[in-house]
């Protein structure tokens, strides 16, 4: 292993006292995020499966160059941070897979998913976006990624990214399991 390949991990507090961020000097999951609130919800993510083997892990969120772990309330960070830092470092050094691919959807399953996505956007997302002076339109659904067009005041708005990821993506992932991510294009 060369010096450039050495993985370093440090812990960083989050606004939630039950969650801690473990930041690596390497991209873990670029341009995507995955969130598992329970052990039973883990799918296609060997790293999260391994983390949930620890009794103190209650939730796992992976994005860019960090892993956020939510702990069970009856554990103290002081006792578990060293184990988690070591786990993340060794997992990345071993170059184990973070996520595994889902099987390809049939055309019928994909068109069913598209109908659900459009309905959710029409019923839940468009009214809220329109109240803020913007618009959102469905563009495509390919390989688990929903692409939407952001228009009006939503196009280029700093908070539209947060709305997109925290709101729209979470809603669609929860309601349409085939959805892995949501991306926006300016209209």
C-alpha cells in the first residue's frame, strides 16, 4: 500500500446527538446517498449490513466521503467511536463493495414505476413547488434514477437541492422501491 492509499477516518459531530459522522479521505459513494433507518431495511449495501451487526448501530447513512451512524440511546459515543472509525477505515482499505447492483427491471415493471412516480409528483410535490414560485416536471426514469426538470424559482435555487434530496428523493424511494436516486436538470 502506497502512502497515497492510506485511508484516514475522523469522527465529526452532527446536530443530532445520537448520530456521528465518520469522514474518510476517500470517496465512498460519490453523487449518491443511501439511508437505512433499520437493520431490516438494508438492501444492496454490504457496508450497511456489516455495520448493523454491531448492537449499538440503529441507522446508517452513506454519502460522498462519509458514513453517518445513528446509535442506540443506551450507548455512549466515547465507547464506540474507536470501533466505528476502525471499521470504516479497514472496510475502505480492503476495497470491499459499498453497494451492489439491483437486477434490471422488466419493461412492464419500469412503466408501472413511472406511473407511480408521476402520480406522486403530481399529488405531493408539484403543489408545494408551485407555492414557492417554481415548477417540477418528470423527465425520465432510467436505471433507478428519476430525472426531473426544475423550473421557475426552483431552477438554480440553493434550497432546491435540499428539497430534491431530502424531500422528493426520500418520498419516491419510500413509495417506489425501484427508485435509487433523483436528479434535477434546470428547465
